[in-house]
C-alpha cells in the first residue's frame, strides 16, 4: 500500500494535539510548527497529485482490512485535486493569520486550524459514507472553535446559529446513512454502487428516500437555497481569515454531490435518475440570484463577501446540476477559481475592517489604501467573472456547456444578469470605501464599530504577501487555463466511468 495517501490526514491529526499538549503556551513555536506542517502538507499534496496524472486509482486499507469490511481511503484525480486545493489555500491563510496577529487573539488557533484541515482532507479522501460523516463532524467541531476565536457577542451569536444549524444537518446525515444501510447493508461507497445497481426496481422506495436525504445534507453544506441562510451571518461575523479558510468548506458539499451521484446514484441508476438535475439545477439558479441581490443590498463588507460566496456557489452548482462530463469539467475549473477568489476577497475585507470598520460608508482614508484598493479591484473582477481573469473563463465554460440543456435560456439569463448585479454591487462598495473616503464624513466614524477588533498588525508585510499569493493563484489559473481544463476534463471522465473506482476499492488493486 502507498502510505503517502494517509499522510495528509495523519500529519494534522498528530500536530494539533502536540500543539495543545506541549507548546500551547509558546505562540512562536506554534507558528513555526504550524507553517512547517502546512508546507509539508503542500508537498505531500503535490506528490499525490503527481501519482494520479496517469489515471491510476489507489487505495489505502487501514489495518490491512479489505473493503468493504475495513476503512478505506481512495486516491483518484478528484480527491487529489481537492486535497491539493485545500493545501494550497491553507498556506497563505496561516501566514496571513500570523502576519495580522489573528492567531494571537484567542486560544488554540493553530491546533483548531490543523484539526480543520484534517477533517476537510479526510472528507475528500474517504471511500466510506459513514467516515464521510465522521470527517464532516471533525471539520465542523474545529470550525465551531475557529468561528468564535477572539470572542465577542456578535461572533458568539453567529457561532451558536452555525452550531445549531449544522447539528440539524448532521442529524439528517445520520438518518440518510441509516436508511441506506437498512436497504443495502453497507456504507462503503464502491460496495454501495454495486448493491444499488443490483437492486430490483420494486424495492427501491427507501433507497430513493436515502438518496434525497443525502442530497439535502450536501445542499446544506454547499449553502444551496433555501438552506443557505446560515452562511451570511456566520461567515461575516467569523474572523475573516477563518472565513477565507471556510471557502473550501462549501466545496466539500459540492464534492460530495459529485462523488455520491456519479459513483453510487449515477445517471444509469433508474431509481435516482434525474434526481440531481430536477432539484439541484433550479435551486442553484435561485442561489445565484439570491447571492447577487445580497451583494447589492449589503451594508457590511463581511456580508458583502459572504453573499458573493453564495452567488459563486450558485454558479458552481448550476454546472454540477447539468450532470454531464462536460458540465463537470466546467464545474471543477470554476471550483478552483471560486475558492481562490472568495478567500482573496475575505482577506481583503479583513484588511479593510481592521483599518476602518465593517460599514460600507465613506470614512477618512485608511493606511495602505492604494494597495488594498488594487487588491479589492482585482478580487471584484475575479468574483464577478469579468475578463481577463479565471472567473471569466469559468463562467464562459458554464455557459458553453449549458447551451444543449432545455433550461439554457434561464441559465444564461441568471448567470449574465447575476454577473451584472455583482459588478454593480462590488463597484458601489469599492467606490464608497476607497474613492469617496477622501471626503471626510466625521459622523460615520463611530457607526457600528463597538465590537471591531483593532489590534495592530505585527507584520503587515506578511499579510500582504499571503494575500498576493492567492492573487497569484488566480493569475496562474488564468494563464494555465488550457492544461487546467484538460485535467478537469480527464477528472470528469474518470468520475462518469466509476467501474475502475469500484474495481480498485473492492479488489484492492491499482487500476
């Protein structure tokens, strides 16, 4: 077995308890170990990605127990892509947290950060539906602590709402898993795929119930309308570097939909045929519209970016909901773009909040206003999908693959109008924060700043370097759009041909 597959899960799982038990009183040592582990995780992720370039699917059986009886991790193109995306995102965020001093404003930041990485990466690698639930809970427990990091009444209130809502989602997840286990007798994804395909059509009523429940759970994680209302308040009131890390968490929901509804409940499964497209596609279009309207109406920069994240997820899930290899190619490219662009804007929003407060109103000019305005401008272009950055390419791909669909008129109208509204909302916010700030408005200085963290940045240069690293990722995705799209296409092809995945897991052989 290739022990490197489990390394991205084991590394943060070992480091987080070490930080808590051994160096919890030594912040400098925590920073050193945290950055070093994140760099190592990035190197491992690149190595794992390299192992999938030939199309191989590898498995790791914990305790050498063969599937479906033991716990199995599976490395294919999709899981390798998502692990690499998580690792690439994690490094600039941990550097930004150190540079801005956010990691010093509460307890156990670095331990919770790595527990979060463990949960997210484990969810991408697991080949078992129950362990997907387990890793969901690991990442959620860590996110509860990170959300309330540095305290504050508003942050605590948002954290409680986040906890309650996600606990309800976890309960629904258990109901879904119980239903599937009662019908099939297994929760290993590959084994589920085999048993679901063999079930007679007359005995599939409960199976459809389980499939619908799972789709609802993943829709909660992906912030899909009408299950999205937890996200704006939670993300806007969390420490914004943490919200930047949370940009990958909604992608866990999108990943789970792609994985389960191509492998287990694929297009050829009669009982669930059309389930994703019939329900997911219209909900995704409404999500995009709701996010765009939220951007236009936001009066707080944190909520502005949170609604932009919702709008971005709507575009992504439109591509997922079309449920073809071509649309999945577009979805995977746009997923990478959306993660970088959303994280970039959350970091820019944090810079703005630290210097002038959250309200989108004119104030006196803030320090480093020129460079922050430039970052905001580029991030806004990326989120709105304007040329020349990767957001334009991603939306163009989604529009192109939606043309054969019967809903193409609605899809094109929603995406184009949503993009225009997003541009207007972001332009309005940028002009009020940066351009009109040169007109001093004294009465606005004390509005809504009672709970704003205003601790000075210990290393602003590191904060800017981390933010520019995310911008570099967007630029690289634009420059290498051709190879990235080609890899996304190969990944989609592998997803929609699940036989090799099933053989690799159940036979324990590399394909």
